[in-house]
């Protein structure tokens, strides 16, 4: 297969690029390792479509990111791209959009950093790969989960590190959807944590993670902490990730109205300041694309060939304040998607020609997530727990579900995480208080490496039928460590011949817990 990478603007001699990155004429034969820059936290790729994809790397000092791109692992006839500068302003992280790629092509990329103060000091190269989305029908496999390094359960090398990433890699997915709580900025990670029932969990520790994140550098540090895990780095080198965010990237259950005045852990009390710092770190430390019209935007659509479109939601940035959520009319206080995101989602769903429309949501629809878990008060997610007609944040979802029905948009499936257990829900009007919608599935997975909780209660406003759940038993208790084995992810396979979608719910030991195969609805 043939590949070009912005050939009009970026193509330079592949021979020159190979010499520069392989240590040929541009670098002395012997350079002390300490004098070279380092690729400090591995590689990442993300937001891949049929013709482009974002890559990410970080240096240990101010440097120029040098990138080669090829369609073979040997890097024969590689294309070298113009260098991108990694400076302290971005915490020495650099991103580069690879464009003008061929669809359905395995892309190999090789990066190194050249010291700004010494052009002859070049890091050892590091190689990654990804596969572009197809433009014609082919089978698709992807995985999803959420919740990384939460509740103080960090990287424990004695337990094998973040093992679920290694398990997912065995399935050779086309991509991974990280459904939020990508880091736990509000969860201190200390050297040791006691395990209920006996035993001690031993964390790898790093400077700054022993307290809640408040400064920009502390928020960045949460991302760097996770990227010390060898399983995650190996996964990132071969599987691109589409990132969403939820609350713990900032602080628990945050909205613009979050009040930290009585939280003694924080010296910075402004949720606006904290969310701005966290948002900047999120965009600096992940391979998410930059949207000039809204630089902090997370919601987006990815077309992955004729069989799949994915709609990534942001239920955090545009919500009203957490509270009872019992409004009977839609107001700014009852919003969770927000007006602009809702218009975008309706428009893009209506325009989609893909067989399957996957809505990747950072929070579930029908599981009750309390803002005050101890007293079971206030809505943190969509469901408000009143078991009645749509009200509060449910109004936006009711409006969306009605639109999907009226517009005859078929084969919509919801994927989510957040609640730290795995489940399958089938929503049907005959069991619902709000009935103006067509039946649909919602699949829940996670945590990928965090405390395990649940199961949560269901709100019957939209009539969820619990088809499967795996969560801690009463005897096991709550907040189980990763070593308990209740770490979960999901696998989605779309068959290129039948167009069927198979969904499997898995645990970190690669045990299949539940499977269902969905037949696509056809236009009548």
C-alpha cells in the first residue's frame, strides 16, 4: 500500500531523515547517554480517522521532536516530517498531526528528541504504530473502559502494574475508548495502602501525587504518573486511544458550581481555576485533537468506515449545578449536555450513514449516581432517582431519544464507564415512565485500574432492564483493590459480512463474563 504525509508541504528526502534519526552523519558515533535527551513517557497516538492521526511524546528537556513515518516496520522509504519544539510551556510534551495518510493502512512512526542546546545530542528513537480507519467495509474491533489509578490504588509492580492494559493488548484492537476518569487528580497516591481484610498495597510513588492536584504542574504530574506503568506504555505504542474526561480529572463530582470552601485539602478554592488547569493538562498530555473554535472541546465525532461512527460526549463541561435535578422544564440548571452539544449531536446522528452509531458517554443513563453518596441525595449523573417521568437532566436525554425515534436513526448503542463495575442494560419503552423512544442497549465497563464499587440502583424513567452485572458482593465490600480481580473492560466486534455487532464484557484476567450479538436494523 502507498502512503503520503502532506507531501506538498512536508516531504523531504527520506535518506536525509534516516541519517538524522539513525545517528549517521548528523551525530557523533559515541555520545554519553546522560548528555542525550530522553523520550520520557513513551508514545501515544489518538483521534485516528481514515487519513490522519495525532501522535504525542514528551522530552526530559527543551528539544525538537523529530518524526519519521512509514508503512513498513523497517522504515524503508520513510518520510521525515518537520520538527516540533517541546518547551516548558507545554511541560516538554509535543503533539503532531500526521495527515494525508492512506485509509486502512498500518502506520509506523519513529520519534526522537534533539537537544535545543546541542544539535548533536539526540535521544534514542522510540517506535509506535496505529492503523488508519477504513474507507470501505472491513471488520472492526475496539475496546473500552474507564477509571485509571483511582482511590489511591496506583502502580504496584508486585501485582504486575496496570495489568488490564496488557490484557486488552492481547486482543489486538483497532483502538481504545477511554471513557473518562483518565486520571484521579483528587486521589492522593501514597507509598502504601491497607487492603480491607488484610494485606498492604505498595505503590510506585512520584513527586506531587501524594496530595490533591491544584497547580498546573500537579495536574500534569497525574498524567505522567500513569505513564510510568510499563503495561500502559506498551499498550500506547500499539493501540491509539480516544480520550474523554469526567470529574476526577479535576476533582470529584465537579461542575462550575462546585463549592470547595470547606474542603481542607485545597488551598485553591476556585473550581474555575482548577478546571482550567486540569483542562490544559488534559489537552497537553493526551493525543486529542485541537479545535481552534473551542480549544478545550472534548465532544467530537469519529467516522470509522461505513460500519461505524462514534460520538464522544462531554457530560462535565456544560452541565448545570449538581442538585435534586427535578426540574419539569429544561433550564440552564437542568442541562448536562448543554444546548450547543445537543444541537451538534442531533445533527451528526442525523447525517450519519454508518451502520452502527456508538455514543461514547462518560456517565451512564439509568444508574443512579448520587452527588452525596452517604445520604443518597442529589444527582451527579443523569438519573435523579425519583423513578418517575423525565425531569431534571433526564429532560435532555428524553429529548434526544425522542429525536432518534422521530428521525428513524437506527442502531444506536451507548458505551459508558464511571461506576466502577460492569453491566449490560436494555432500555425498553414498555418498562419506562418516559416511553417515546425506540429500544436500545447501554454497556458499562471499568474500572480499568481503580477501586471496584457497586452495583448501583437503577432509575426506571427510561426503563433499563438489567441483563448482566458483575460487581462486588456484600461480603466483599466496596473499594476493592485491583488485586481482587474485579477490573473490567469491554470488547466490541463488528463483522464486515453480516454487519452484526458483538459486545463482550471482560475482566482483567481475560475471562469473558457476558456476550451479546446485535443484529443491525435495516431501513424499511
